[in-house]
C-alpha cells in the first residue's frame, strides 16, 4: 500500500450507531480479531478523531475517524 492510499481516509459503513470502538476496529479490518483490537486500544495505538483513545467500549457515531498504524477509517451509517 502506498503512503498516499494509507493516509487517505476510507469510509466503512455500518448498519447503525453507536458501535463500540473495538467492534469497529475489527469490522473495518484494522485488527484480525476482537482480542487484537482490544490490545491495540489498551496500548494507546488507536486515535479517535486525532486523539489517543484507550476506552475499549467507547461508542462511535457517524463521522468519527479511527486511525490505526497510519490508516484512517471513517464511520458511516447505511
């Protein structure tokens, strides 16, 4: 993946919000499992709207931006 693609936010559509941060990380493909998503959050490796987020059960709403390892995903609702 090129740096340009990695830095361009991508939309991920969910059926409804709110959705828990770790569920969204797994659903968006930023982590291979729920356990891996929880670990990323606990380590402080997840940014929510540009700030480090360490609350695993944080509820996301449409428009929130989640960044992991330089890849940004935007919450969208179907």
